[in-house]
C-alpha cells in the first residue's frame, strides 16, 4: 500500500501540470481574431473625404475702370428709405441697386440675374478697387419668370462700400470677370445716398 502512494501522488501531479499547461494555451487561441479591428481601421481610412467648400472668386481690381456712356448712378429718396441704382434711361434694366433706411448704416445690395439653376447657392460678389465682399444672397423671383433678384446685406462702413464712396466705382464679380459700374464725372448721387444711410 505504501509503495503505491508515491505513484498516486506522481500521477496527480502530472494531471495538475497538464491542467496548468492547458490553461496557458487558451490565450494563444485568442490571438487570431485581432486582425479584424485592423481591417476595420483600414476600411475607415479608405473612406472618401467630403469635397472642400466653395472658394470666393479670385481677387480682381477695378481701379482702372472708366464710366460707360449712357449709364450712371441715380439717387431716389422715398417713404423713409433711399435707393441708389445704376442703369440707363427710364425703363432700362437696372444693373445694381442699393437701398437703405435712414441712418441705418446697413444696405441691401440687389442685382437682377437670370433665374438660377435649383440647388446652386446664390452669391453676390462686390468689388471696388482692391476691396472685395462676397456673401450668400437671398434669391427672389420677380414678375418675369426668367429673372431673379439677388439680395445681400452689407454695412455702409465695410471696406468695399467705403471704397465705392471714395471712387464712385463698384462692380459685380462672376468667376474671374468683373462688370464695373462707374459714376459719370460730377455725379453727386453716391455721396447723397451715403449721407442718408449713415456712413
């Protein structure tokens, strides 16, 4: 009986060692699935990036622009507001117009355009000399279904309007081109409008 006891203890120790060794092998079986998170990370990195926002038009300078024969700025004051419009004789299409309330210091710049394609963000870019201002505009339909009206707010103290006050020259930029609207010599309409609006 005593001779069998060491054999029984040795067998029990062998079983215990085998159990411990089996326990150590379990973590090894779990190494293979670790590749899955790396695959997800690679898939995420390859996802397409959103398009960059639209940039403002490239800068242009209207300092050398000359007056156009038959076209000029006209000042009209009515019903607690003043209007400064660029165009020709009565009935001619207005190219650009500014309106304001008395001493408000804020103007609405308005420009008639061909009705824009749905989904196109309406913008109005003003240029006077080297001063620029681009803003998102409100697009309104006129009585003519082919013509819409772009309207954007601009402060009378902003650089582009102050340059307009000094030079009598402002234009609308589309892409890399600008259409300047220059006052005829001796025209006082621009100064009268700024004096009314507050500048």
